[in-house]
């Protein structure tokens, strides 16, 4: 698999993790708000029920007032909690409310010391879970950054890297070269060199360099020098490229046949065997019997 795909996948998983965490927290807040609303309605019904019992002489005035006062205090507290969540829909708001609720429950029960210890245990567990969640996010974020750095460094050291892994050494791609005009040229003349390369490998290849060279001190130059190079930024799987190089022959070049070589590489990896073609130089050769050069 290509490193950039791994990077994208790591980022996608990280974003998914954040989305799931946010969804979980949102769901918890919505559930808490729903429970508080249900509690509020239940308290209001209880107050109405006590008032009805008082009117029906089922409860005495003092007893009814005491129960209504107690329920109204609880209702007021519940409405304050609802307002807090609506104004600040954050997990720390809910955590604070739950801690206060636990303390109230502990205070209203006998064995207060035991209940207080249980409250402390629950609070410690909640803090631990919250810290673990925060640490998990930080660890995952750091892991994504490390993966990106390693992948970018790996790509930088392997410019010829294709889709699924490094290119094998001495991969055998078809590389060929041909000269025009076919009949050769004369001292002081010119010719054209075409180099063809086909990617028969299983993946795309990046930064393919094609280097052509003329014999040293022959008087033959390619694009103005004895060697010339051209870069193919991306040679797709199954793709074929045709590169053109302009050849000039010095007037002092002796008649004969001269070998022009062409090599292709990606980084330090040789792509196929060296291609060779012959340019014939002879006095009196036609200017361009093979037709005009591009």
C-alpha cells in the first residue's frame, strides 16, 4: 500500500475516533437532559397530586405543605441543572452535577462516612476514565504525527516509490532507442534520437530519469553536450513515453559508426537494460534521407 494511503487512513481513523468521542459525549449530555426533564415533569405531577390530596382532605395542611416545600426545592434544583446543561453543554458541567448529586445522596443516607467513601471511589473512577480518554486522544494524535513523519521521510529517500512498495533492483522495463535519419548523417550535420520506455511493472513509477550519452571525444553532442537527461515525473502502470533528443555532429568528426546509449533509472534503481543505437557518420551522406526532423 502506498505511504500516502497509510497517512490518509491514519488521519481518517483519528478523525473517526474524535467524532465517536464527540458523539458519545453528546449522547450522554442529551440523555442527562432527557432524564432531568422527566424528573422535572414527575416532580410537577407529584406536587399537583399532593395538592389534590389536600383538597380531598386526605392530607393535613402541615403535612401537605411540608411535602410540597420539599418537592418544590427538588424541582428548583432540577430546573437549575437543566439550565446549566443548556447554557454550558460540556462534560465538566455534567460531571460536576453528578458529583453534587452523589454528595446529596450520601448526606441523606445513614452511614454517612461509608457513603462518603463510596462517593470518593466513584469520583476517582470517573476522573480516571476521563484521563484515560484524554490520554488516548493524545497518544493517537502523536502516533498519527509519527506515522506522517516516517512516511514522508521514506518517500523522500525513495523518489521512485510506486504504489505498494519499493521498486525491485534491476527491474526489466523495455527501453529502446532509434536514430533518424536512417541513412546516417555527415560531419557537421544533425540527427534525431528517440528513446521509448514502457512501464510493464505492477505499479506507477515516480521520477523516472532517462540519460543518453554519446562516445567521449567523438564530436557528437546530444542537446549540446556529450550526455543529456530528461525526467518523467510519473510513468503510469502500462504507460509508454517517447522522448526526443537533438544530436549534432562536429565538422571534424571522422567517418564511422558511433554507439549512442540510453539508460533509465528511478532513484538508485536501474530500470531495464541499457539501450544502444548506432549513428553512422559519413562524408557525402544526404542531409536527411529519412524525412524532416521534428
